[in-house]
């Protein structure tokens, strides 16, 4: 009986570590997404207006295309990192 409760406690600790790592990855991704889309595209646009990218200013580029490209990169990064995290904790798909 004690062995079963010890195993259950170890499993709970591993699960807690997995979810903490997962949430940390989500929070980091959300901060990057908010910074790029809202920060660079809206709030910091006047500061970025003097930097030319592709015939337009950098603030406009972030608002129109940069935030979308960063969002797509975050999707692929999250999927790649979650696959590594799943393998690390032994919950990967077969």
C-alpha cells in the first residue's frame, strides 16, 4: 500500500513539473506575441517609423506582416518545443 502511494506522489510531482514547463512556454509565447503585435505594431509604431523595411516603415511592417510572421514562427516553435517536452516527460505520441 505504501508503494502505491509513493508511486502516486512521484507521478503527481512529474505531472506538476510537466504542466509548469508547459505553462511557462505558453506565457513566454504570449508575451512575445503581445510585444510584437500590440507593442511594435501599435504602441511603438511612432518610434519605429524612421526605420525603412521593404519600402515602408518598420512599425507599419510589424502591424501588417511582421506580427503574422512572428505568430506563425511561434506556432512552429511551440509545437517543436512541446514535442521535446513530451519526450522528456515520457508522454509523447506514438
